[in-house]
């Protein structure tokens, strides 16, 4: 799908362990993976909404020229209707925020973007990440599906 996919690996072994146990009991995890993909897709959406790092919750650094009257943020509207007002961070055109997609199959789920400038932006203003709350959401989904399978 893209180069900007984040994976749950060694940082959250309890999630991987639960996935392995669930996979032994259930041959098709598609329903659970569909829900997990939704959790993963919500991570960048929440980051854009909160303008904050999805892992730590820390606010993004402000734009360098945000208060500068000559900044592109404060220019008159152009022919495309852009400019002349403050836009949410990283959403001048809305292209990046709208580019995130998710997917799943019988044994995995993912979310990411194919926008090439997402990776460098993710360093100063993180868009993707995974924290204990996300892990808890995934574990709840997996537990629900495991209980249905037993």
C-alpha cells in the first residue's frame, strides 16, 4: 500500500502474543482485523484533529511563520481559494490528512499513506504512532473475537 506503514512489533509484545494465541484458535481473523484497521486509521485522524503526537499527546511545534503577517498562512486567497485564513496544521490543502487509508486481511491490519512528504513531516509533527491506549483498544477487539470463538 505505501512506504508509510507503522507496525506493532517488539514494542508491544502482549499484542503480538495475543494475536498468535487468537490465530491458533480462529482460522479467519478478518472481522477482528477489520476493526483493528479502524483503530489504526483513527490514529492519524486524531493526530490531525488534536494537532498532537499520537504516541505522547504532546502538541505539535507551531509553524515558524505562523504569526508573521507575510506568511503564506496570512496571504490573500489565491485562484484555488486557498490562503487568507489560518488552516489547521499540516492541512493547507487537506491532501495529506485525506490520503491515509487502511486495509486488512485474515491475519493482519495496516494503515498508512503514499504521500511522499509524510515521512519528513512525521519527524517534527508526528502523524503516526502507537501507544498503550491504542494497544488496549486492539487487545479489547482481539479479546472480544477470542471470546466469540471459544
